[in-house]
C-alpha cells in the first residue's frame, strides 16, 4: 500500500532504536550536544522538558509544512521514524544503562557519532527521515534557492553555538563537533553502501580474449568502451568490469594470463545496483 514495505519499516525501527540509544547513553549522559532538531531538544532537556515529547512537538508542524515535498511514501516512513525515535528516547531514559564516560570524552564523542550516524544512516537508507532540518532545508531550497547543505550547516552551527552558550563548556563543545563529524561520516558510509565492490578499467590489445574469459570464468558482465590514445591516436577498446571485493585478485590473474602488459586501473565502488549484485539473471531482487 502506497509502496510501503514491511522490511523498510523494520529497518527504520532498528535505526530509531540505535539513534535513541546513542542520544541517551552517550550525548545526554556525557553532556554532549548535537546539531539539528536533536540539538534543540537536548537544549530543552536542560530546562526540564521531556525530550521524547519535544521531538514530536517540534516535528509535527514541520511535517505539516513539508508534506508536499516529501511524497506520500517518504512522509509515512518519516512519521514512523519520528514517532519511533520519540518512543526509544523515552524507553532508554526509563531503562537507562550507566555509561558514564566523562573522564574519557574522546570515547564518548566517538561512540555518540557512531551510534547517531548508524541509526540515521539506516533510517535514510530505508527511505525515511527524522523530520527536522532536512525538511526545512528542502523548503528553503525550493522557495529561496539556498542549497540544502548550506542551510543544514548553518542550522547545526547555530544550535551547537546555542548549546555552548547555554550549558556546555568549551571542551564539551569541541567534543560535540567531533561527534557530529563522526556521525556525518558514518551516515555517508551507510548511505553509499557497506558493500564495497571494485571497478576495473582495462586497456589491452587482447581486450576480446580478456572480456570473454572474465565472462566465462567469473560470470561477470564486461562493458566495451571505444577509446583513443591521446599520444598515439590509436583506437583501442577499453573494458569496464565491476566485481566483488573478494574477486579482484582472480580478475587480475585472468588479465595477467592473457596480457601481462595490460593497463589496469582499479577503483572502489561503494554501492552497486543491477544484475549480479542486486538482481539475479532473471531480474529478480537478490536479498543480501
């Protein structure tokens, strides 16, 4: 219904749980702030306001303003994510584990960044959001032409600055920046795909033999591109092939057995979609 998948909902719930655990056990317990709406509710927590309720109160009007931009499916996923985050914030405050790392704020900042980044990354990858600055940035981009990245950066900077002025000392403020940076990198990693493949560009006078052997022995597709040497002006086929990380040595051995002098450039591929990776030979999804 509306393109909603149970698997995506389960992953959004998992991401919300990880996110909520990180906020309660590493940010709140160790007096670290955060950017975005999460940072605002942590500031409100200093005034005795319930963070799980404040998360809903702040996000409901934003969803009302931005529902047209999100689309029906993303909106449903986002509402589920926001409600789930509020639930897990409440749950982990009621059943809190003592993880006091104030004597080692480096460890606290790293774990805060990893848990928040992992949680949000899973939510984003499953098609949801947690509302907040993401929707505001989309609205600002649509009506004022300001890039989403700039809006989110300015918002985060303003929230962290306010946190420093209200309840953080300068050291806690700097560790908060470390946590935000680590979180952003973890989100990128989850978004790009934890599965890393390798892409190879192969230039050889034996391109036909190499491509035939790769397809026969590795069952991997090879794309033939038309190339031309800039210095010699000679036209030559360029092969492009994507293989699993554990298959790269095997592919190199195949190339070397046919043309030891072939030019091969191997690059990291962070996410791969298509036959052999996310689809089988009948174009059906492969569960990984």
